[in-house]
């Protein structure tokens, strides 16, 4: 394997993936349409002869005049605030966009790695979530554009694996955070850090007893790399995330402490269809690739706070 195509290359996770693959000696081609990506995330790669960038919307059919060995399909809105603002685009990038990229993989005889999400489990009724769980998803709720878009894409990926023996892997990525998230991203960690650094009210939706499990981005991209390059795991579906589960109110207090903030923590209306608990069972990926997240929440938050200090 030599050449990798990363869709969503200027995004938060996509840009870190480009860095990692280049550091491992791969040639990387990055696609992004900038609906939520940011050129600044990949500016430092512009002088690398290993990196080629194309401003490209994957919902348009792609014809390449070079071959790729591996496609990492990471283009999608991912923050609830963003995907609810761009509901149709979210459905299309995960349906038509995935079809276009998977056809490209088939034409190139390339491996196809799809960035799915813990959202396919919806508001889960079992904890922690294992890959065999079918989920508890509202097909017409506000989050459905993302959840059902990703579920369709998973189904399409498996159809290509079964029907055409395409070499595929599906990654169910749980909450991830770190440098290069947008200050206006809308997700909980950037929101809380930005408010804390400005000493403004930190808004907890509902009573804050809902939980998430947050993975630091450096850990996550190492996990993705491991699954992408491992031989003999075609057609596998794996959870990737950090099983350290935390309540949202506790998270607010931790961020307040790390930033030494004078912010008040206030309670706001709960949001509709907000999953109550989320925590990955990562025994499968551990068994298949040996991957394990290493960065604790406190350490990862401290690094992320440093990044956001220059942004607010
Ligand atoms: N949340 C919050 N305040 C915020 C943003 C989010 O209390 O300013 C809560 C949200 O309701 C959810 C959790 O934090 O329970 C994680 O939300 P996020 O949007 O980061 O991602 P999700 O896991 O819901 O996709």
C-alpha cells in the first residue's frame, strides 16, 4: 500500500489522519469541500511532496487520473449543530458520497474504510455498546439525518463487501476531541472550553447526568491507522473510542477546574433524542489490532485547552 485518499481531509479527524499517514511514509490525496473543514488544518502540509489536495465535493462523481490503494471516507458533517443545520447535505454525503467513493475503491481495487459513528446505536439500551448491538434509533428524529445516513452507508459498505468482495472496514467512532476542533463546532468539549476560557456561563443541556466517553484525537487516529493497515480483517466492523465514561456535568466541572475559570455552570433545556449513555466496548479492536487508547481525559483536555487559548 502506497497511496491513500482521505475524504474530509481538512476536517478535524481527517487532517490528523493526513498527518499520521504522511509521517508513516504514505502519499496522501486529500478531498474536502469546506462545508465544515478548514484550510488552516492542512496548511502545514502544503510544502510536503507527499500531500496533494483537491477542493472536491464527494457527492459529485470522481474520476482520478492516478491510482489509490486505500480510501478513508471521512467526509461528513459530524457535530449535531452542524448536521442539523445541513440536514440534506449530511444525508447526501453519507449516501451518494459513500456510493461515489466506494465505486472509486472498486475501480481501483482499493481497500475502503468507512468512518461510521456510535450514533448508529442511537439512544442505546445496552452498556457498554458492542458491535453486535442493532441500536435504538429514531428514524425520523432530528438526529436521523446523521444516524440513518451512517446506517445506510454501513449497509452499502457491507453490500460491496458481500457482493463484490471489496476489502472494507467500518469504524464506529465514539466521541472524539482535541486540537483543530472549531471553537464554534457546537459539540460539548469545544463549547465548554470556549465558555470557560471567557468566564461565561457553561451550559449543560438537561441535568447533566447523561454520559459520553471521550477519546483524544491522537489516540483515535492511531486506532484508525491500525485497522486500515491490518491484513485479514476484511468486512470487519469495529468500535473505536475511549471507554472512560463521564457525566456531562462532571465534564463541565473538570473543564472549569483545568481552565481555572470563574464560569457558572447552568442548566438549559434538554435537547431532543439526546442519548442518555454512551460507552464503547473496544474488546474487538483490541483483539484484532492490539490498539488501546492511552491519553486520559484530564491530560487530553489540558492539551485541548492549550489549543483553544489561541482561538478565543
Ligand atoms: N451538551 C451540553 N452542552 C453543550 C453541548 C452539548 O450539555 O454546550 C451535551 C449534549 O446534550 C450531549 C453531550 O453534551 O448530551 C454531548 O453532546 P455533543 O454535541 O458533543 O455530541 P453527541 O455525543 O451528542 O453527538
